[in-house]
C-alpha cells in the first residue's frame, strides 16, 4: 500500500482511539475537568505526564534542531531533561500538597492577593499561547506531507480533533488519551530509529550506534562548507543561558505542573514524577541518534546530485513547500552549502514555481528543520507503514501537549478569572460550561498562531520556556521556600521578569533580528534565564520595603514543606 493509504489507516485508528477514550472518560464535574478528581494512578500519570511533556518540540523540533545545529542543538536536550528533574524533585511534591487546581490559584492563595492571581493568569495565558503555537505548527507539518494537504488545512484538522477530546473530556479525558498517545509516539519514534541504526551500523541500539558515524558526518559537513557536526558555534555564555532558561522554564510550565495535582497523594506525585522521567528518557536518549542519521542520509541522498535523480521523497516534500530548490548556477545539480537559500526567509511559490530572488551565496537548497524526523524514514528507504507510523507519532506528540495547554488556558479563564475573581457565585454547571467555551476560543487562537508561527517548532517552544522561567519559576520557588516573600514582591517580580523577557524576544526576533546587539551575547532563546534573575532581584528588593505576609501565610509555607501527615505547630515558633 502507499504511504497515504497507510497514513489514513494508522492515523485514523489512533484518532478513533483518542475520541473513544474521550467519550469513555467524559468529565462530569469541574473536579473531573480540572484535575481528573485527583484519582489518577502514579503509573498512568507518569505516562500522561511524559506525553504532555514530549510535545512536537521533543518529537519533531529537538532532533531537527540537533540535526542542523550539531552540538549546539544539545542545549535543548540538556535544558529540557535537567528542567524536568528540577521540577520533579524541587517543586511538584510541594505544589501537590498545597492541593489547588492551578498554578495561578497557588500564587493567588499563597500571596493572599487577587492581583497576584490575575497577573499569574496573564502570564499563564501568554506562555500557553506561545507554546501551543509550536504544537499546531507541528500538526500542520505532518498533515501537509502525509495527507498531501495544505499546511493550513492540516492545522484546521488538528484543531478539530483537539477540540473534540479536550472540550469533552477535560483533564480526565486528556489524561487517559495521553496515556495512549505516549504509547503511540514512543513506538513511532523508536521503530524507525532501530531500523535505520541496523541498516547504517548493524547495531540495533541507536543510542550507542550513532557515535560510529559522527566522524563520517564531520567530514561530509566540512567538505560542503559547514562546520564540523560535533563542533559548536554558539558562545559559551549563550549555551549556558539557553540551557538554564529551558531548565528553569520547565519547572514553571503550568501545563506540566497541573499534572501533579491529578494523583491522590503527595507520595504519588513523587512516584509519578519518577515514572515520567523514565518514559521521557527513552525518547530523549534516542533523539541525537535520529538527528545524526537523518543529517547523514540527507547529505548522501541530495547534495551535489542532479535534480533529475532526486529520490521520490524529495519531490513529495517539495509539494509542501518545506523543501525547495533553486538552480542558481543553472547546472542542474543541487548545491547544498551554508547560508540562506532564498530571500526573504522561506521560499515563495506562484503556479507551483519558485519566485524568490536568490541571495548572494551558493546555497540552492531550502529545508525546513521541522521535517527531519518525518523525512528520515523516507530517506532511509524504510517500508511505507513505518513512514505512516512516524506521522501518527508526530501527531500524538503535538496533540497531547496542545490538549494540556488548552486545558490550562480554559482553567485560567473559567476557574481563576471567573469563579475565583469576577463571578464567584456561578454554579459548578456554569463554571464547566465556561471552561468548555474557553477551550473552544483558545483552540481558534491557537490555530491562528499555528498558521502564522514566529519560528520553527523548537525555537517557538523555547520562547515559551523563557517566559515561564522569567515569571512563574521565581514566584513558585519563593512561594515554597521563603516565608518572608509577600504579594508586593512577587507581583513586581513577575511583571518585571515577563515584560523584560517578552520585550527582548519581540525586539530581536521581529523588530531587529540581528545578533550584533544581543545583551551580553545572549540570544532570545536564552534570555529567560536573565529575566528570571531580574524577577528574583526585583521581588527581593520590593519585599524589603514592604510589610511581611500575615502569620497564617507564614505557617502555610512551613506546612507545605513538612511531610504529608505532619502539620506546623505555631507555638514552637517555626
């Protein structure tokens, strides 16, 4: 059967499975919708957390970034892995003991302030919409190739599927759907990786085998004018700040944190974090191998070959606009060298013909970074069912995270803004209705950003992590570990951190996209770590000028850090 036929079968089966689970686990109460009634087992929550965590950025974007950036792309691997450890060990158990539905609710109650709650809601919405843009972009990339539809139509199809099971099932439906999605995505990632590893090196373990071809890839890279694959180009300070931003941003992501509110006990939160880390590690240790084999096969399959001799997969991807070739020197061969292939930015077509004017360099090939994982099985000549399986895995990764983010958005609006702030007297039935309406509106906005993304998937997601690092991480950390931190301090810190980080990203990505004036040489992807430091400094300074929190808040902070069955005795002066 053809790739398209296999795609319809496999993707159709997985989508039917997700929708069936949504019907089975339909949310009937707000507690079902927000935290699955806190009844999820640690193993199921670990699987769901891994799927929620491993978005299109992990499945598609990370390997694509490593494939093009070489060693520099490892910042995503280090930052996201280290960040999850930080979240699981430092924050998750304490937040679960606090026992609220959302991060915004934690901040509002811990800092005894409606203003703090609203600021947290605005930050959560800002972060979530930035993050979900990357997911919808990933959905569009998959559909545009494997169903041979326009990338925008692909985004609309993804919106419809997410709308169905996120709006219907809430957290309860999303949790069990994500368990299924993890099984799909990890199988889809590992099967082609093992096949390609065996074909290339004879070793079935891609995590160990890819080292055998690094030398060959270095030589090919240098022969085409690229830097050696294993040699980094980023400055040390930028690598440090990007890694730190991704790490602390992970620990402040609202859609991941909320997963730890779905288990019955604090010890279950710790256990589910351990399961999730194991499940995440399976994909993250495989991604560098997928990236390496994909780049090696790309060089061998395409570079300096006659366009007439290009394999069929190249021509199919050309139809999506995610690969394009312009014969600048009119020799009929594909010259793949460093530098932008076309100006401005991505190629533009008219009547299926490339109409961009070439830039002043000899690179004739445009390749979208986000296709490397999806195209890798085709480059290696794997069976059509494997190619379709990877498409299903990419969709599972993107949709699982998109659903989690959309739930955060709807919860922020219906619970934190309406129920806890502006409409406290609404019934549970009304609150559930508003939550579903909020999800529907959020999906429409997310679809717009998926059609008009600011950058490739991993980069867009990195911006979301920077915003989380500069806003939520300091507020949550100080809320747990500092009795003295008050509402004035945390509000000032969050506003300062996210405004600085958001402004820096907007300026250097859209207004003046040049690295010449980066502050201290820090890229927009890494500026969140500096925004975090600004948050801490501003919050601490304002705290010293304002009065201490009420005594009951200080006791609450002490109780959060005590074992689950122990409470603070204020008479002991703790």
